[in-house]
C-alpha cells in the first residue's frame, strides 16, 4: 500500500507543469537592491535606506564604487557588490536612474521654528563666515540634483540626511578627492546639521523631480567624482 502511494505521488509530481523560468531582466536582477531600498528603489519606510530611483546615474555609480572601495562603510552593501564588474555596476546605476516614480509626502516638521529657519538659511544662503556654501549652489535651485552626478536632497528621510552629514563630519563617509562634502560637513556645527536635515526632510518634492541638466553658475568648490 505504501509503495502504491509513493508511486502515485511520484507520478503526480512528474505530471505537474515545470515552474516558468525567471525573466532575465535588470529589474529581476536587482531584487537584492530593492529588498532594502524599497520596491523599484523608491525607499524603505524605516528612514535608513534612501531612495535610489531617479537619482543621477553618475551619482549612483560613484556610490557603488565607494562602497566597494571602502569610502563608504556598510558591510552588506560591500559584500553585495564586491563580485560585480564596474560595467555591471554602471548598468545597475543607469537602471535605477531611469525609473520615474512619485515621491511620498514629506515627514511632518518636528523641530522648532528657530531651527527650521536656520536650516532654510543654510540651504539657500550658506554660512560665509564658516566658508559653507549654500546647498542650492551645488544641488540645484530645486534641490533635485544636477546631472551627471550631484544627488537631490529633497525626498530623503531626516534620519538618513543627518546620518550622512554626520558621517562626513567624522570621516566615516568619504568621496573622491577633493572631498567637498567632507569640507562642508566639518565646518558645520552639530546643530547646523540637525537644522539642515530637519528642514530638507520637511520639504515637498517639486514635480517633475528630475535632476537639472546644468547649474546656472560654477560650483563654489571643487568636488571629486563629478565626471560622468
């Protein structure tokens, strides 16, 4: 009786249709990325993993290289991309850069009016006394980034912005030399970093949210890694 049941089970299994093969598309290949960065790279809800959809391809590519080469510190990212070629990393960057998705509503502002005013001033005017340029001077008047490799600042969680500025200030995050963001972050006081992070995170993302093609004027600092 047991033999008959086993044979019947084997026959049923052999008669079942085979699972269809997975599509060989970039969207399928980068599911490991979207497991953390959210569906289609639109950001996770925890405020730690940033949105990567729609970011300039040059910026995304530079960040992948930074994780691979140790200029950014996150073991999971390094292990994920270490076996991949530079040409494949560029394909990944171009894939996410081409995705256009609506942004979620911004986080409600939780800082004092005084702190938010300080953040807005730093974003649009900088702090000449500390040789800190305005954020818009490099990231664009709409703060949506500039091609080919300057990222947007709006649409990012407060905790992520605060953590990245803090990492630049302490040397845990580095860019290609000359590292202009490290220079800026080290000139900012901790309360200034908090002010900028709170203000940026509370801003709605303008539509369309595409990065600007060019800046209206030369960048105030020399920054490494901005070649396409």
